[in-house]
C-alpha cells in the first residue's frame, strides 16, 4: 500500500455522491474511486444481514482496486455494516454516522436532536447509540422512505415534497428539537424544502446537518493521523465512478447529487448483481 493509492467510497446508489463531492472539495489531490451499488439500491428497506453482505461485497471490490482507506457513504450500510467491515479490513474505515453525530451534539442547545433516515437506519438506532455516548441528549427519530425516490426523481421542491415532508416531520411537532440530522445520503438535496417544513412544524428555527462535510473532515483527520495523505499536491486526483447497474442511468441522476457531470461511469458486477452491460 502507498500513500498515492486511492480512497474508496461506496453507497447503495447515487446518494453517496454528496459525500464524494465533499471529499473531492476538501481533499482535491486525493485519488477517489466511487462505487454505487445501483443494481441493489435501495438498502434502506432491507434487513441487517443483507445490508452487511452487500457492504462486504462492495468493500471487497474496492479493496481489490488497492484502496488505502474506505468511506461508507451510506447511512444504512454504516448502521448495519461498519463493525463487520472494520473486523474484515485493516485499512481505516470512516462511516457517515459518527462525524455528524459529533457535529449535532455540539450544535444543539436544547439537547433534543431529530434524526430522519431510512427504515433500516432508524430501526438500527445507530444515531441514538452514537449520540448517547457523546452527551446527555435526547434523540427523536423518523423514517422517511419516500424521500429517496423524490430525490432521485428530482422532485426537490413544490407541493408533493412539502406535503410528504409535513406528514413525516409531524413527528417533531411542537417539540424542542433544534437540530435535525439528515441521516440519509439523498436528503441533502431536499434540504431547502425540509428546512422550511421543519421550522414550521417545530415553530422555531431548526439547524439541519448532513453527513457530507463532517465525514470529509473525519477522513482528512484520519489520513493525517495515519500519515496516509497523498504527498503529490501538484495535480487534482483521479475520480473513478463504478456502478453495478447501467452506467447511463447512474450518469443521468449523478449530476444532481455530485453537482457536476461525471466524465465516465464504468459498469462492475458484485456477487449477486447481474451484468447490465
Ligand atoms: N444511501 C442510503 C442511506 O443513506 C439511502 C438509499 C437507500 O435506501 O439505499 O441510507
């Protein structure tokens, strides 16, 4: 392994590109490989064993490509898979839950923090455990499974998203929640609509936090601590995109999450995904 080796980032689909964007912005010289398991998305409604197996498959493929560190850019995969992955691999592994948990506990004045995520993430209670070790905070969770297809369809504002958001976020009605973790990779692109509805249902200003920036900062710290930073700072690192379903479909959706067009997406198979090219 060398410090010039790439960093692997994986998600169930395109949502983790919000994390990839933050990593690329903070660490422009690092070489990055992103894997979206689009053939098996969504992970959010699946059981723990399945998500763990899928996560191991994804990490194995990236390990074979010689990565020096791994980012699990998926809340559900972090919730169910991070312990198994840390047991299986020796490279540093950063998930999306711990970094934003620290940020939320620091941000909240009322000590009451809301979490929205997939059914799997909410069921795992990973955020409740993570923040429980950091301070005396109360956590209220709400699963919002319809936000993922809305984000993928690009329905990020308007009546439909507002009405669905009102219905889910009613869980926080008239509470003293002052900080809301967007505990799913897809939700940041709905942030503007969710922020408005959240302020409305709570009746005061709520700070929305997403995992991307905090995760990139945590990765930066680990690379520094372990002496793994790429010494070559003269050029922008390579960005490689892999998907387990059709690359064209991945590219079409990716721009919304990554913030710019992707050069090229390559198709790969994982055990259990069928060839799409
Ligand atoms: N990436 C998933 C997460 O952050 C959302 C999409 C899915 O359900 O796979 O939990």
